[in-house]
């Protein structure tokens, strides 16, 4: 009895507020748009019982999904989200790895403090962290002021409202997700392996490539997925830093819903986005499982 | 092998400068006299003054705190229950679906979570407001809580609980007196995580909040879309200060708790 309550309460909560809403999205993505409130006509009418279900399957069409393929905007937005997420993940890795490496090789008594310094920004508001770059990157912003006063540039650079600003925003906000798994992989590494390699005549750089990188591979993969997966559906960063020329699917979904009030298409966009995300999520889970097996 | 080479020192310095400079600039310029945020015109605290008189911000902050306290508390209870189910309930019908529903919201894009919950609330005719935001926040943050708590439960030594049962404790008392104190640090950090996620959330709140309830992130969002403003800099500074104090206090407390626990365990071994 106790066990049943323990299972049922969270189970029912998640069914009602996670699974059912998602089924509704799926259903509306198959509906037709209508100028009404709510702005769609349901194609599945359950109150009519079996007849409703038969009508649903007879009239089932994927016109909203077909629409997604015919309008350039959508597939361009999916592709550009994937591209931005890939490039940003790579940049985050290039920035994050040296930091994680430095932390793992720092004196022992420094490490708790360094760890806290990495985690602290994660607790501060995401919105504020993105916002802080608006003042830095704008045409009359701090970065341009600095570069102009140093005489490095003669004209202010346009960075805000370009994809470059989006990359900077993503690297900045997702950096802790990259650093932490790499750090924990590097920290477990046995330092004597490097000494052995150097004793046997390996150069330091070669030993780094042959030993450190392969041993931190699971950390690198985990970090990359932890950045890549949430970045694809990112909304705040492209909206604040990317301007109108940066196309990302999270932003398209938002605008489709709030500005165009086209719920069926917004739902179809969501369904396709989820289908795309399944691949990296499954790969990520597999990587985690492999790591657990290696440890256990 | 642990030596600080010049390479490591440089990458740490540059890395932490990158992480902290934007926030430091924000804090410094919140004390700027000028309305033009990028031009320094002397020290002033006037933006804090205008912020305190801005009722829209104060109302939004109050709504946000109510939502965060209520949703993170319910999420902690539900999430801890879910963690107990995941780690201890063994096999039951629909277990795979259950663990799927715990892990999926962690990677679900916020725009999808928000959209689907809004469609549900409209579908069942629930008026949107504080209540719907609380439902939405509870749902995704209970998953984070259950992940945090279950990682602690996995390493929990069940023989302690069995000893309590053998000595005549009821199941509930064994949980309350033995299990809960031991997993308490994880439950507390789960609550803190849920609380912060709720304070921070813009996207899901925008979908699930009706016109009657505006949270602080929604309010901040609508004013920063128009550009940088000194008032928002002041507000950000206050929020950063609260978080910094909170995190540092929490890390000191956990450090002391873990030292005490180590001492307790040593004492138990020697006794």
C-alpha cells in the first residue's frame, strides 16, 4: 500500500503534466488552423467514440508537416540551429578544455575554490548573464570602446545582432557544463602515466595527445552533448544577441506561436525538433552508460 | 605532478576573467550616474532608488518568490519520492515510462515544455496565473530534484535502515530518523536547485503565465529587449549579490556538515 502511494503520486503528476501535454501537442500538430479561439479545429473528436476515431484516421493528413518542408524558413531554421549548435559546442570545448586542465593540475587546496568559481555563474540568472553581453558587444559598447582607445580598430565592429554574438553568448552561458565533466575525467587520471611517457622519451605535447586526450574522452563527449543538446532549442540567446539575421528553431517556434498565432504549425515545429533531438540524446545516454560500466 | 605551470596559470586566469568580467562590468556600471549605460559619468546609487520605487518590478519579484518557494517545495517532496521509487521500488508496471518521464524533461527544450503545458491548460480550461506557473515549474524541477537525490540514495547503506527496523522502528520512523537525515544534504541541494531554476525561468513562465501574473524574468525580458538600461543593471547587481551570498554560505555549511559527518563516521567505527 505504502509502496503504491509512493509510486503513484509522482507517476500521476508526470503523466498529467508531462506526457498528456505532449500528446496534446502531437494532436494539435495534426489539426487544421482556424481563425477562432482556440485557433485550430481538432481533427480527433473523442466524444463521438469510434466514429470520431475512424474519421480521424480517414482524414489524417500531415499538412502541417508538409508545410514545414515547403516553406524555406523552417528547414533553414533547423539547419542553422544545428550549425550554430555545432560550432558553438566546438568553441565551448576549445575554451573549456584548457580551464578544466588548469583546474585538474592546480594545487589541491585551490581546487574547491576553483570548483565553486565555475559553479557560481550557473546559479546566477541565465537572462542576466546573456544580458551582460549586450552592453559589451554593442556598437558603442565596452569592447569597441576598448579596441578604439587602444587604436586596434578605427571603426567600431558590428558584433551584436550577428551569429558571432550568439556564439559568444552560448560559450559564456554553457561553459560550466563543458568544464565540469572534463575536469572530473582529468582529475581521475593517473599522473604517473604521463611521467612514464616522459621517461620513455615522449615529448610533453605528444604525451598530452596520446594519453591525456584519450583518457578524458568520456568527459569531452559528455560535455559536448551537455552543450549541444540544449543549444539547439535555445531561445533567449539568439533573441537577445542574434538579432533578426540569426535563425534558430526555438525562436521560430516562439514567433509562430505568439506572433502568428499558428498553433498547429508551432506544434509541428516542436514535434520535428524533438525527433531531431532524439539522436544526440540517445548517443549521450549510451556514452554515460559506457562510462558507468567502465567505472563499475 | 600537481604544479602550476605558466600555461595552466594563464588558462585559469583568462578563463575566470571571461566568466567574471561581464558580471563585474554590469555591477560597476549599475553605479553609473548617466542614463547612457556605456558612458561613465560618475558614481551614483540613483538607479537603485528608482528601482525600489518601481512597483511593477516589486510586484513581479513578489510573484516570482511565491512561485519559487511553493513550486520548489512541492518539487522536492515529489522529486524525493520519485528518487526513492527509481532507486528502491524494484520492478513495477510502467517503470521504463516512469524513468523516461524523469529524465526527458531534463533535456527537453524549454519552448516545447512551455508550449505543451500551455496547450494542456487551455485544453482543460484552466485560467492561467500564478497557479499554472507553479504547476509548470514543479513538473520540470521535480525531475532535477529526483536526479540529485537518487545519486545520493544509490550510495546509501541500507543496512542502517534495516537496523532501525530490527530495533522496532516503524517504516515511517526509520525513514524520518535514519534515511532522511543522511540524504538531507542532497534533498536541500535539490530544493535549492529547484528554487533557482524557478527564479530563473523565462521561457516556460512566458507560456504558462496569464496576463494576471508577471514574473521577474518576464518583466526583465520585456525591458531588455529594447536595449541595455541602468535600472536593469541595478536589479542584476542585487540578484548577483543574493546568489553569491547564498552559494558561499551553502558551500560553507556543506563543508562543515561533511566534516561533521566524517567525524561521526570515524567515531562510529571506533566505538
